[in-house]
């Protein structure tokens, strides 16, 4: 091979090698960093947070994603509480677990009240005993027999006000009765999960309720929900406003008149489904009406699938 031909072969080989080798790019999984938006102090598309830097361990990661940790004032999976500090003795431990005992704001076994402190002279003593004559609805202290106390006796804020007494005033409630729908235990379920209560509500619920109530109406038994009476014998209905389809199911199942559930529908339109307190809002409307109820029926539904009922009348 001549020198010139050998030189040409070397040049050709060099050219091929140069065309096959290219600079290697650094890969990244952070689109926000590629676009140089993370760290600009503005939460842009694709970001969960942006604290003006790209540092980790300050609550917002270098990829502008929220960092989960105890002490950030946000109750996250695995935490029972988070008060934004790492101190014990304030109701929430340094590892974000609820502290048991008087003064944690939770009514526990052996306590009559708990107002989130251990001071006396404020209605709830330092050892969580009621100061004064007894429980008072609306004093802002969670006391026994109360499901909530928001410091007032006004309705419409999710915590209803009621007083059960032997005085003949208001609505007299009596004849409590419950019934379970057969083979319905999976229609409404409450289970404790890692993040609290997990609720499952089947779409079959309204139809099953309507069928069960229609059967009760036709059977008309003394041990049924209607107590052997016809639906038209009740001049006041207080039905838990769990949704429009639930109210429709009761109305059609018992073949009620068009305005029989008007109070429940008003509550549903005004406040929505407030869980257990919803029925109290319906009863409040009945209580305030000038025309008294002589034979009323209250009804609510829950896990089981269960129907809870009682009768009432103006005292």
C-alpha cells in the first residue's frame, strides 16, 4: 500500500470515529429545573411549593415538592397531630402523636370536660372536672354528653344546640327503634385507615332503602318502623338529609306527600349533609313552627345498613 493511500485511509477512519462520538448529556428527572422555574419563589405548573431556593430539608424540596415531616403544622399520613414544634406536654408529642391526659382538648375516659389546658376557674378544672352546676352547651368546653361545643348555641355552623330535659317544653321524644336491612353490611362502611376514617357509600343505598321501606309499609306490622300505623298518620317527618336520593327513597318508599320532607330538603339545600348533626337541624325547624306536631317520625340511616327511628310530638 502506498503512503498516500494509507494516509487517506487514516483520514477516513478518523472522520468516521469523530462522527460516531458525541458529548454525553446529563439526565434529569426534574422538569421544573430544566425549565428553571423551581426556586423562583412562585408556585408554577407542576410544582407543589416554591420557597425561593432549591435546597432540601426546609419544607420544600429542591424539586419544589412538599417535604413531609413532623413539625410542619400539617397532619400527614402516619401522624396523629402536628402543632409545628418538637415539644412534649402540649397535647402533641415531639413525634406527632396525641398525648393522652387532661388538658389535651380531647374528652377521654374519666374526664368530665377538657378545654385544652390545665387551668382552673374557666369552667373546667385543672383535673378536667366540670366547675359549676353541670354541663353547659355553648360554653366552648367539650363536656360529657356533648358531641361538640363551639362556644355558642347557634345552629347552622355544624354544631347543633340541644337540651334534653324532663321539663314539658319543646319536643317530646319516645319509642326509639332500629332495624337492619338484610345482607346490607357492605353498603355503608366506616373503617379506620392510616389517614383516619375511610367511608364507603354504595350506589345501591337509595334503592335498597326504598325497597325496604315499601315492604315495611305494605306489611304494616306493629314491630315495624311505622309501628303498625299508616304513613299518613304521621303529621311531621324529620328525616336525615343524607342526600337528595335518600330523601327521594323515603318519600317513594312510604308514598309520602310532596311536601312531607320539605324541612329536610330545606336543610340539605342550606347546609348539605352534616352527618349526625343534620337531623337536629330538621328538628329545630319543627320546634320553631307555630303549628305543633302531634305524631312525628324521625329517621336516619347509617352503617349496617341500619335505620334508626324515634317518634316525637310537641309537648
